[in-house]
């Protein structure tokens, strides 16, 4: 049985023994991968998480045996239930233990994944000498390496942003419409290689935020400030909200330009299907502004990590619809964001009014460091959307090629295949693609009518039974046997 619940009714034991219950949560991932997705999106997401976190752990010089022992963690950081992507919280907790051998990992995990509340993962009190030895080794060998990487963020963050932006610019110079199957496979390999090489920096920054939150909380407690954890959580949420407003500010600037040109404003209000071409011909200066915006923010939208989502880059009409909404809406929300940031700082100031000056300066130093790391994380989210935008462009090019060859009917049918099925293609005879697409479209369409909560508890006995059952089929043909069809108990 798979039990759907909104509250955690028990503690989960994390030890060397197999865990009896697996917890899935999508309260955060649904912000950028909302609702039912497609097989290709899930397939890519699962693979990229494994690539990036395996590379990050490897960069800390963990032994081959540790890497091997945790390969199942890397491979199963996300799961698929009723067509929706969920975090496998058990494996994320095990992953956090690789970086942070200390206590308070439940709170740290909730902060890292944006969970609405932390789960009670209770560790075994009677830990074996082997577990204790590993913790000591991690504390005195791995921890110093991680601190060095934290210290290097001042240099590694600008370097990362420059390299990934250069790669992004070069990527879109390619003419995918004239690319053959081998050319597209080569572009995909290059994109994978760039991701593996560079994307450890955002993960290190996320881990630094965990430490910075812990440090700030500790300093507040030392200053005898009540509700330190809640204060830090509120500050973290406010900072993230304000930092994410950058695209909205740029859209607001474009709306002001439109408002000053009556003919352009009228055109955008009418929103004809060929509006992008009309703007190009009639308003050349503004057209260049639009191209600049789409180049920087064209992949940011609701559901931006779903490959099947239409974005401003793939369909400029989406951009103009956002711009029309901005023209017609009040702009107070953007100002309110900045005001809330200042208010959050003032809350710290008022709570620290009785604290000695030297201690107060120490606390505000910790706040400033946390602010910088949060700002970096929001920039990384933008770059993440651009990475998924490149994969979206690439797989749509595969889709166009498959259509030209008569293997599928529509370009977006490609999203109902897996990466392996696409990359295995040479002459279109490897699979009956139209049958696969039709079957999966029907299955995933059926999931849209079902309501699934943000937290799901799955008994490992259910997974074992499905894995061991003869001729058992996972949720999608060709997917791992760990992907199960969830049924309400």
C-alpha cells in the first residue's frame, strides 16, 4: 500500500538497515515543475540530479567505496508518482549526512529543499563503531575541504557565471534545424559535459547557506534572542522572495517604455499571433529590448523545469502576454518586495537593540554573508532555467527531426520518450515510437484527473514486492523498477 498523508505520523529511522518507509515530498519542486509532467522531463531531471551531486561529492575526495555505497542515493534523489516529480526525502537526508556529520540535519534539509516543515528523521542511538568512525573521519577530513570550497566561492561564483553564460551564447549560435541525428547527439554530449564541469558551484553555495543559517542561529541564541530559528527562517524566505524579483523589475521597465508609445501599447493590448514579427518591423529599438530580455530571462516561467512547457524563448507570444499583464496591473508588488527586505532587517535591528555593539556587529556580519549566498542562489536558479532551456531547445530539435523522418507525428511527442530511447535512434526502427507516445500520452493524461498531496509515504515492502514480482511493470515502460504506480490505501 502507498499511504497519502499531509502530516508525518512517525519517526523514520536512518541507519545502516534498510528504511521501512520512504518519504516523497514535492512542496518545493512543484513551484518550477508543477503538476503532471512527461517521461522525458522526469528522465532528464533524475539523471541531472545524479550527475551533479555525484560530481560534487567526488570533488570532496570521498573514497571510491563511499561513492559506490551511495550510488543508489545519487540515482534516486527524485521519484515519479502519478506523473508528478517528488523528492525522495530519505535519500536527500542521507546525502546531507555526506556533507554535514553534525546534528540539526532535519532543519537543514527542510531549508535546502524548501519543505513546508521538517521531517522527524530519528537516527539510531546505538550507532555502530563503524558509523561513529565514519562521522569522525568526515568531521576532520571532509569538513575542512568543504570549508575551503566555501572560502573559494568569491572566486568560483563569478567564474561559474562567466563560463556558463559563454556556453549559453555559443549554444544558441547553432542551427539545430539543419542538424542531423549525430550532430544533435554531439550537442547533447557537450551540454552534459558543461553541466558536469560547472554545476558543483551552486551545490557548494547551497551547502554554504545551510552553514550560514546554522551560524546565524547560533549567534542569535548566544545573544539570548528568542525564536532564533523562526527569525532566520523568516529572513531566509524574505530574502529569496526579493532576490527573485529581478526579471519582474526588467519587465516593469519594458512596460514603462510601452506605456510611453501609444501605438506599441495598443499592439500589445491586442496581442495578435504575429506580434513578435510586427514589433520587429514597426518598433525596431523595442524589438532589440525584447530580444535582450528573452536571452536573459526567456526560460523563466511557471513550470520552467518541465521540458514540455512553452516559454518566452520557444514562443515569444508568452513574453508579450506577460508584458500585457504588466501593463494592466499595479506595480506595487515590486516596491513591496524591497520594503519587506528593509522591514526584515529592521526586525533584526529591533531584536538586537540591547545586544553589545561588538556582538551585534558579529551578528550582522553573519547576516551579510547569508544575504550574499542567497543572492547567488537566485542567480543560479536563473541559470538553471537557462540550462533546462537549452535541453528543451535540443530535444525539440530532435522532435522536429523525428517528425521529418516520419517517426512521430508532432515535435512535442518527443517529450513522451526517454533519453535512452531518443539517443538509441539511428534509423527509426529501434522502437515503435508512435505506439510508445500514444500509450504514455493516455497514461499521463489520466493522472491529471487525480489529486495527489504534496507528501507521500511509501512502504519499502511495497517496492520490494513490485521489484520481486514476476513480469512487474514500472510506472512507465523502460523506466527503473523503483518507479511505482501509487495507489491510495
